[in-house]
């Protein structure tokens, strides 16, 4: 067991050297902007290995990891069961691009855990899963348009890339007619002709937009917990009302559980909140560190991928990758081998996460800093704000001091806590985190708050 500690990390000379070298071969020296100087002001920390809840960088500095690959590592780093599973699968042949028993076993375990999953189709990423879900929804309903909410991120598929990043409040436009702000260059404006944009977590606004557009919507896609602006919880009854309204207008409800799936309960947020979507998408924690995505739902919708003249096309050389499927099955067994095992693991995820939240809140109270810790259990976020809660994208853009948060997390990095300085992401608890890790975080946060303003 790791002992409680909170100390300054040593030099990051080798991280800087590797980053300088990386810039000769990689754009910005990274393969995703969330890893580069846009977020890490002094340059990224080059991580070299991980074990349990801890990681080590190129200079040998040790950190408690609360980023956990943005939520992918639900079992922590290098879980021995998963290491054994991957090693044995690799020795037998990692991938065949053919039907295997491994994908059958993974699908069976998936169906046992996810309430709405009559059948499942595996993809390689969460982005691929949300792309496929929209294509299925359009084919099933015969409609083209779909509704997405401000601030929600559903992958980097062109039609989803509206208003997924924060912007100055004056650029957002009125709530009843939000300004449409593309998140990427290189997307033809006509791509967004079939996108209806709406504020989230506002029942009145939802009722108005569905009254106007519901008859032409193939789908409404939503995160059950808004994870792209930190951790913003749905208001009481909001998801249930959304479910009712989509049924009334004939639009499919796509629940994007790429972040939340298998985290809050064995069946994800749809189980936790008691919401039955028409389609749901998964990724991250499903693969426990291996790239994978999934679309789940009733056979009547997913059967549209069955080969025919009017089929929904979904190809992929690496779909159902044998090694990944072996890991998926082993990971889901660890989470849900039996009722007692599942209750224990999910109780621990919630208990450890709630302890971290309580400890951080006490630090901010004692330090008299205007900050809140929002979320519960396995996922949460810190907001430096005078507000009591952040309820939506516009609250985040108006009231959250993201620069102060970045300074705070950079201080934590210097004190042995690994976390992204991006306020739009979230703190993650894995099954590997311990009470000692929580105490290390609380001690480091207390030190990091000294003189912070």
C-alpha cells in the first residue's frame, strides 16, 4: 500500500527533452491537443509507466493519477488480471479481422450489464460509436435532422462539432436561438443544416424546441451527465422528461455514455437514473485502457446493419479486435462477476470519490476560496466560482474561472497529483484508488491553495 505523501516533484528535464524531440515529428509534439501546451503551459509531462492508481514520468517523478486516461482506466493501471489476459491473447494472435469467440463473450457480458442492450455492435472508439448511432437513427426514422445540446461533446464527427468548446458569454446568442459556433475549421457550413442546437438542463427550453422541431428530428443525443464541461449533473427529472418528450415526437433518444458507461453503476447512468434510451453509446471504461466503442439498443434498430439493399453500412477492419474483446470481457467480469462483487466495487468507487469531494470542499472552506466541487462518487470537477452550482454550458462560460483552475492544477502537478489542467474535463476515481490516495490529494490541494487567488 502506498503511504500518504504530498511533496514537490523533482526536475522534469527529460520530459522537456522528449517534448522538444517530439515537435520534430508530431504536430504540436502530441497526437491530441489536450496533451500539449494548450493545456500544460510548460509542456506536457511525459508519462512512462503506471501501476494501480500511480504513474511515473520520464524523470522518475511519482504521481497519484486522478485523470485515468479521461476515465478509460476504471481498473487503474496494469491490473494483473488484465495484464495476464492481454499477454495470453497476444501470444495466441492479437487480431484476425474474422469472427471470433472473444467478441461473442464480450457481447454476452455487455448485454448482462446494460439494461437497454438487446444487441450490441463494437466499434474502435467512442467517436465511431456516436457516428454509427446517428446513422442508425436516421435510417430507422427516415428523418435527417437531430438535436444536440450546447457544450456536449460526442466525438469529432463533423455534424457534432457545434458549441462543444467554451466561448465568451457575449458570443453565445440568446437561449432561445443559440449562436452556432463550429468547433473546427474544414467543415462545410451546410454540414450543420440538419443540426438543431439547444440549451441543456432546461425543461422549458426543451419543450419549446421540440414543439417546433420534434416532428423532423431523427434523434436527440445527450450525455446523461454533462462531462464535457467538467461534471454537470442533470436537474431532478430532466432526463426522464427528455425521454418522455422524445417518445412523444417520434425522435430516438441516444444516450452518450462514452464517459459515464460502467462508471456510476454496472449499467451506467441509464441504470443509475432509470432512463431507457433507444440507443446508447459506450467507450472509455468499457476497454479499461484499450481503444473500443459500442452501440447498444433493440434488435429492431441495430438489425438495420444486417446486409441488404437498404442496410446501414458499418465496416471496420479492427471492429471486435480479438485482444481488445478479451480485455473487455475480463474487465466486465471484474466489475460484475456476481452481485456481491458488483456491489462491493461500485460502493468503493462511490465511497472513495465522495471522500475526495468532501476533503476538497473542506480545504476550500478553510482556505476561504470561492470554489465548489461538483459531482458525486466516481467523477467530479472543481469550479472556481461564486455560484453555488454550475447547471449548464452558459453557466460554465459565464461564471467559471478556468484560468485559476489551471493554475491550481499546475500546482498540484508539482505536488505529485496527476490531473489535466483543463477545467472542461473531470476527476476520475478508479477501483485502484485508496483512502491514502485521497489523503494525498487533500494534503496537496491544501498546499496548492496557499496564496492562490
